[in-house]
C-alpha cells in the first residue's frame, strides 16, 4: 500500500499545482485561455487528477479505489460542465459517494498498516 500512497500523493500534488496555476491565471491575468474559461480548466485539471489516480490504483491492483476515483472524476466533470441544477446535484452526489468510500478505505488501510507495523 505504501507505493500506492506515494504515487497517489505525487499525482495529487501535480494536479493541484496545475489547477492552482489555472485559478491564478483566471484571477490575476485573464479569465480565459485561448477562449476557454480558466476556472473551468482548473476544475477539469482536478477531474484529470482523479482520473490519473484511478489509473494508478488500477495499476496497483486496487480496482475498488480505481473505480471510486473514476466516479469522482466523472462527478467533478459533471459539476464543471453542468448547465442545470439537477446536473450539478448529480455530480455532487457522485463526488460525495465516491469521496466517502475513498475516505473510509484510506482510514482502514492506514489503521491496518499501523497494526502491522507495531
């Protein structure tokens, strides 16, 4: 599990830096990049981060976490491109469900690792 956590942390860190760069660009330089809303690009970068983490978990054999992160990516994309309230609510529901599962599994895995270590 340690390799998965390290790879996951790196992917999340890189995705966060990219998203923050888009948000900073949107806030301080211009609202668009080549005609595309920079804030939307920032949230899309987070969605891509979830997708990358899903691929990493799949590569490490954690299909449950790969699926959960994939669902989170879809949920965030739905929120990003939503044009109606129900679409936003659907995306948020996917984010809450997948995020809850990811948090639960992560807490359990860390507890198991502490028990094994000591």
